[in-house]
C-alpha cells in the first residue's frame, strides 16, 4: 500500500489487511529539490501493468503557491493550479524489491491534474484524473479521461480529452445539498473496480470536499464499449454509495482503492476517514473493510466504521 505523505513516496507492506501499524516501510521515491515534482506529492497509486510496477502520483514545484500573476486568472483562487501527474517505474516484477525512478510527466495539457489512476480495458489503457474545464477555472473539479499508448504516455490530444463526470448533484457539493455552489464542487480520486463474476466495469470516485464530513464515494458504470465516449458511462445519481456513519465516528470517507483478501476469497475497500470532522485533513486515518456485490452486479459497500 502507498499513501500521501506530501514529501515523498512511501510503500507499506503487511500480511494482514487490517494491521498497518506494524507494517514494513519502504521509501520508494524521495524527490530532489527544485523540480516540478518536488513538493506536495499526493495520492500515489501502485499498479501492475504488463508485469511491471508503476507508481502514478501528482506533485507540484513549490507547495503550489501561485504568484499574483497566476492567481488573478482564477475566479476564486487557484488551489493546486501547478499540480501535474507523474509516473515512477519499478525496476523489477517485485514491487517491494524494485527501485523506483521517475519515468515521465503525463500530458494533461499544462492544466491542473490530481488523483490520476489507470483504467485498464479491452480496448487499451486510459488515464482518468481530476481536472478543470480550463487552465484557471479552479472549480468545479471534474473527471477527465485520455487514451494512453503505454503507462507513461498519453496519446490523446487536448480536443480528444473527454469529461466523463461533473459534480452536478447536490451531494457532490459542499455544503451538502447546496444546489448551485461551484466553488466547493468536486469529483476526484477515481478508482477502477471490476466485478469478478460479471466483468462489469465501474469507476468509484470521491465527491464533495475532502477535508469535511460530507466527503463520500460516487459511482460510474461503463455500460458501452468505449471509455472515451461520455455517453457510455452511467452515473448513479441517487446519492453517495459510501458515506459518513456518525454512529461509528466515521466521517469524510473517501478516496478508496480496492483489493482482495490474501486468500483471494473476499473483496475489500481501503479508504480514509475521520473520527473528528472538525480537524480536517490532519484527522484522516486509513480504514479497510470487506464488501460484497448486489444482484445487479454493482458493489454493495458496508457502512463505514472505525475498527
């Protein structure tokens, strides 16, 4: 497992999905100063593609503090305006023994890009990430998709980039239910999820704002054959599919990933949440729970908890 440290990329290894306090720790990547990827390293993900390991991450050059000449172009301010996506490549087929080196910056057309992930499909490899409509929009944050020729190269040009989800539901905004608030409207943290029985393809993403109680998970399903066609995606507009559970002191649950139990018999969701929503990002902890599947093939997530 890997997670946001802000300063580097760290990998944890545990034989028990519910015990990360006693995990082995490996420093996978420590960026040199003065580079475009030296600070604010967020949302790293470890992926196995064609028997090689890759870490996809977002980072910026200087703690993302835009100059007044940049900030003036944004309607509100420019949070994360300099964040871009990067790929690290492992040196072997073993994720723990690998040495990771910077392979490439992913082309996001010199625009804001965070929380990128790979989407593997029969038609090829895709990059799905959180994006703005234009370079200085600042809000809302949408989900964009581009086609890739390999894990470090985007082949789509800007006009071919597609937006497959926008935060147009009240539950995707903050404060919760505020229908016209664009400033705190977000779709981010996308993650591919495949039903192992039916083969149905989903993207589970995070909605609303990551530092408060309303952060939750939304769901897209690929119902057509072309991931680059927005009409081939169907959003669950009924509400969050995974959301806060005050009875269990679980707030702001989001940015999930998915894995199997060590024996391969169970599907698990790994996510972050907060016991105290008043303390924002600093209060987040890692949680993991098993989940099952609905009769229609969609994931049936449990109520979140604290362990």
